[in-house]
C-alpha cells in the first residue's frame, strides 16, 4: 500500500469515527437554534433531582443547553473525545455512550441539588474519564497515547467535579467522571483477561509421553523410588 493510499485509509477511518460526534453536535445545534428562534425554554426537560416529574430529564438533559456559549464549550470536547472513542472502540462505543448518558443522569437525579440540570457536560466528563482510565489500565501504546492527549487537552477540567462553581452542575461532572472511569476500568480488565487467555492458547503443553524422542531436562521421582 502506497503512502497516499495509507493516508486515504486513515482519513476514511477518521471520517467514519468522527461522523457520530459531528452528527450529535449538529443535533444539539439544531435544538439550540430552534429554542433561540422560537424563544422557548426547555429547562423543564432537564434533570430535577428527587422529583418524578424531573426523571425524564435523565434521557433529555444532555440535549439541552443554557445558550450558545454553553453549547460551544461542550462541542469541542465532544468532537475530540467522541471521535477518539469511536476510533479505538468502534464496536462498543454506543454502549459506552449510552451507559454514561443514563447512569450520569440517574446519579444527578438521586444526589443533585434541587434545580434543573441540563447540558452534555456530564457526557464530556464521562468520555474523558473512560479514555484516561482505559489507557492507564491497559498500558497499550495507542490507548496510553490517547489518554495522555486527553489529559493534555482537557486535564484541567477535572476541577469541575468539585463544587468550586456552584452555578455549574458539578454533580453532573462528578457522576459523568465516576461512571466513565468505572466503565473504562471494567472494559480494561475484561480486555486484559481476554489477552491473557489468548496468550495461553498460543502455548503447546506436552508431557513426556506425548513426545517420546525429546530429551527432557527434568525428571521426577517418587518417595518410593528414592
């Protein structure tokens, strides 16, 4: 394969991995545009903790933002981290996103302060934590590189999991981070176990009776033979 063919293949893979993040950001932009144009408020579709009427927000809150600045702050990390996830984990990426989405929302509903929590920030924190935790656990060069890149670009946002800015939903940040890290550790452990078993399958085990002509280095005797 020529250099140009390799570059074309990488570009196609990147486009394939990035289309999901771009599509999601386009959906968020459309929702915010309609909201702004129609002059309506969608806060009631956010998560309102410990209230059954606020429970549907678990499904809808990541789609709603408080304004263009809020959406813009989430769009960059969503694209970079989302593309990274679909690049390295194409077969499980949707499961990971869905788990972070729902579990982060449930965590906020159970423990959050009594006001409407909206925005995709929890999802951003979950993706960040997953990528870092998975890379740190597996220590594969590619995944460790992705983890270092995520820390380099967005490591400072870890302060958002603490209540230093009460006007932000730090509960959403915290739960997204915890859920993402837990899922990253789970899949890392699962993959490491699979790798270990695959490595064992590559070994051939022989006994002395299996290979007659082999000059065995060790011999074993019983107490009666001594």
